[in-house]
C-alpha cells in the first residue's frame, strides 16, 4: 500500500487490470480491449451506469446523456439518438455534410490562419443541421455556432476531474464562498451554468419554430413527427428529454469531430509523404475536375486508413467516459466492488505494440492490406466506447470527418509555415490534457 497523502491511497497491480483507491473511491482501469469487451459488453448490464460527478451538476450539464445514470431517462435519450443517427438514417445528412465541407475549403482559402475557427464552424454546423434543422449558411442575428463555441470554451475547462474528485470526497467544500482561497473554480462553474442553459434552450426554441410538414430531417423534427404520426400529445417530461438529448448531441459532436480534424491537420504537416500518397490516390480515382464524395469512399481506402490512424494516434478520450459497477463482480479471480469507477484506457489499447507495431509513429498503411484493400480493424470499439454506452452518433461522426479529410486532401497541400527567409519553421506537436484531448 502506497500512501501518497493523508487522504489518498493507491494499491496498484500492473497489468491489463489496474486497481486504485482515491479519496475513498474504488477505481478500476482496463488496459486490454479483450477485458473491456468482457466486462463492458458481455456484462454490460452491470457496467452501463455512470458515476456521479458533482461538477456536472455545478456546471449545469447534469442533463447530458453521456454522463447520465443508466435508467429509463437515459433509455429515452438513447431512443432519440438511435432514431436519427442509426446507420441507415445517417445518409440523409450526407448532402449537407458535403456542402459544408466544400464551404470549409473556401474558408481555408480566404483565411488559412484561422484554421481552428473554420474547422469548428464546419463540425458545429453539420451537427446543428442534423439536430435542429439549422442552416448556418443563412445569415441570422443569433449565430448558434457562436453559442456552441462559447459553451465549449467555458464549460469544458470547468469540468476538471480533480475538482470532481475532491468535491465528491469533501462535500462541505460546497458551502465555502468563491472568494475563499482555492475556491475560484466556483466562479467558473457559475458562468458555465449560465452558458449551459443558453445552449440548451436557444437551439431547441429555434427548432420548434421550424416545425412543419415539409421540415428537413433532424433529431428534434424526427421525434416530433413520430409523435404526430401516432397522434400522441407529448408530455412535458418527454419534451424536456428531447431537449436534453438534442443539447447533448450539439455539444458532444461538435467538439469531438473538431478535435479529430485538428489532429489530422497536424499529422499531415508532420507526415508529408502520407499526404502525398493519399493525394495521388485521389487524383487516380477522382481526377482533378471534381471533388471526392462519399460515393468514392470504397475506392479511396487510404483516406479511411488516415482517418483510423488519426483516431488511434491520439484518442480524443484517452480514458474514455467512466463506467460504474452496479453490483459486486468477479473477473479472473479479481473482485470488482459495487460502485467502482471503471475506466477503459483507450490510449493503452490504441498504443498496444503487439497489435500496432511502432505505435508512436503515424503509419496509416498499418490498416491497409498488401493488395491495397482495407483491413477489417475499424477502431470502432477503441474510439467510440463499449457496450450499451458506445457512442450512438459514431456513424454520423465518421461521415463528417471522412468527407472533410477527402475534400481537403483533394484541394490543398498542408505544409509547415515559412519564416521571413523562406525557411521552414519547425512544428512541435502538443496536445491538451484532461478528460478530452
């Protein structure tokens, strides 16, 4: 037993299943994809819950489906997601995704120095359209994309895991004023709470105003249309659940897809040979008279390989979203206590040398067979989670990112910047740390 501080105790056995105890909470870290499947999928009934994190409530996002405890309310949220983002429903949104990806190319041409802003505008616009039937191409006074950006800039930093652990262990800290030394995070959370209410209400109000018989498909309109077809008047709790699920989609999809595309651009800067190889394939299959579309995807395996390697190289959620054990369990002779927090170490799985040799190198070809076809390894479990908590929007996310990668590579070379003497400026890859990377 290693005592790190009077209130922190760790008891760690190295290997594929790691146990620790932090501030009175049991934490199990899974480093193996096999064990993750055994527990989180085969025994999903016991591991589909979420631990309670006080910071979600203080930041005003306790309604978020991703953090919601397993139960009837979560199942209703999940139903809304499935109706709109299941595999056979996603193609409805491809035309808009392709249109916005072409708009991204134009933005990059006009102001390439605003790369990160343009990527976020793209990812936020496609999820706004599929969730609320909002077309960001139109000029409006209230730009919902700005709301999304403000929310992410305020809420994500406030969701500090260290604060969540400490407040959970010492709830009396809640009563201390924000001016008290060490309590400045309370002011951040108060601001985050105000922003979260805005982003939950404003887009939903817009969607309700657009409801009509010929409204384009979207998460809100799909749900309302089904109730209308059944001639059922939705209850207030049902409307609230739809609002919450929509807000979850809005926030989660724009941030994660944005992070993947930012990593893609960085990897192209650092790996010009990979970029050139992909561009040669695009030229051979698509030519230079048009842009690639989703119809070209089967003939462009290198684009998929680059996408997969981007996900593998830097997982967006390195320790995944936490699961919680509903009851005591035994696995291979090890006791997993009721209430334990379960973390699937996606970083470890994605950098498993036995599966991905030289894991710290960016090698898309690891996903391609000798004959040029894609290998069956699609990274789905590692990147989108496990069991009943797997990301229900994964099919939409894949399309969003694939279209952007293909169109950008068809038009641009992504190069290191030059100094005033025309010499390349070295690029040092740096990633943020926290719940999301």
